[in-house]
């Protein structure tokens, strides 16, 4: 179903289902010993999407659910998430070691970093997402007996709304250095909303603040690959539709946009991220290279 300006979701519908898919990848990567996310599988089970639960639990095989040789599928996603999780965990560890006392997880989904990472004393983690997503996640983790390892503030609001006001109301201090995470997010915002998000982050960031973002650049060929993979998943039992969840249209390059606004940036592409994590960059038989890239940035001016 195509997106609308006022759509909303939980962890089993629309954009929320992608958070469950990502958590399934983290659970599978945990089973493979690539990362350690002890909460991912339980969060996937609670969302109730059987296709993703089977992947998280190791009950389905890549040969059953993926089309061979394509750059998108449950196994390629799992490999990417192992590398991405390590990368962002390291980014956050470095940021708080450098003095960031606030962490803001934008569209946090089923991310459990506030529960599974060892945060120094004095760090506050803010999670921003749809209210239903946050409520379901916290309820599941409470049932597991899990407790946050930092001061946790949940901010239930759509990022297309006035989330900076809601963040401030939750106790955010714009004068303190902050580590921001926009993981798997920007493609699900309209291009003007992407700019507005980056502008708001800039306005809220004291010198020394840091930001990590992920960008997907879809070519017509990659869109065809994704659609073919999704059809395969539907044939294998996925009941929630993942089509047309991202917003079309040209977007500003994140690195250039941030540099013009007083950030010092570094860019890393998908293949480098995977290789730097010690994982093999999978060979592709369709000739389409993944176009994901990642930007880390430090606020150097106000």
C-alpha cells in the first residue's frame, strides 16, 4: 500500500514491519555468532509475523526464501546487519567516550541498544518512534525481565511531526553533546522531510555532537531486484506487504548537505562497511551492486 502523510503503524504493519524484518536479521546474525543481540528474537516473536519469526529462530534457510545471487534477501540483509550493527555500536561507544551524554535513536523500531549496550554512567538514551512501536517493545522487554542499561526516555511521535518539541519535553538538552542515529530511516521519509530532519538535528546539536546515517540509492534495476525478492517472500508465506514503503524523488546528498551546515563528514559504502567488519562481500550474479552508503559526521560549528 502506498504511503500517505498521516499513516501510522505498529511492528507488524507498514513501515513497522521493516523494523521487525531488521530485528529478524539481527537475531539470525546473533545465532551465527556475528553480533550479540539477546533481545532481537523475542521482539520478532512478539510482533507476530511468522515469516520473520521463522528466520529469526533459524527455522528457514536462505535457499528456501531467497532468490540466488541477488543483492537483496534475508541472508544478504542478515550479513549487512551484522556489519551495520557492529559499525553503529562502535560509533556510539566512541561518541560517548568522547563526551556525548545523550544518545538519540531516531525511528528506533525494535532496536534494543538501550538494553544491551554497556553505557557509562550519566548517559541518557532517547528513543523516538511511533507510540505503538515503543509501547510494544517496552512491554516485551519488561516481560523478559530486561532493564535499560542507561537512563531511557521514550518519545512517541512521528518524525514527520514536531518531534524536536517532543524531544525537548522529554528532557533533551540541546547544549549537551549528543550522538544521533538515523539507521535505515531516510528512505522512509519524503525528500523534504529528510532535509527537515537533518536541519532539526543540526539545530539541536552542540559542538562535539555526532551523527550516523544510512542512505539507500535505488536504481530502476535495484527496484526490480527488490520487487522480485519480495514476490519470492510472499510465495514463501510472508503476509505483510513491503512494497511502496519508501518515498520516491531526488534527495540531497547527505554528506554535502551536512558539510554545508557545519558538520565534518566521512562516507563509507556498503562493500567497505562489510569488508571492514571482517565479513566477505558477497559476489553478485545480477551485476547490480548495492548502493547503500553510510555517513558519520561531527558537529564542528554552530
